[in-house]
């Protein structure tokens, strides 16, 4: 799961970041991903893993890094 998320993030943001996005690269807190891009990211994660974010779940603590995204997705889809 984290590998898929990293592939998505690197496809979208590696050029703007100036290098490869890693598990712990800060996305929202660094300003690399703004609020509009975060909504695009939420949509991509929902489609990729087959779940829906609740409005209160679209926040930095769930989206600030690949590691945080993977942990959050895991809680949503189980396993």
C-alpha cells in the first residue's frame, strides 16, 4: 500500500519537490501540497483503495506524508 502511495506522490510532486518523495517527506506542512492539491490527493486515494474520506478526516494528520497516508488508509480499509 505504501509503495502505491509513494508512486502516486512521486508522479505528482517529485519534480516540484526537487527529488524523490520518501515515506516521511512532509507534504502539507511544508507547503508542497496545498489545499486544492490535497483534495485531488484525497480523490486519488479514494479511487485507488476503494473507500471514502469523511469530511473531518481530510486533515494534515492523515495526509502529511506517505507514512501517515498509509496508516490512515489501513484504518479505513482494515487489515
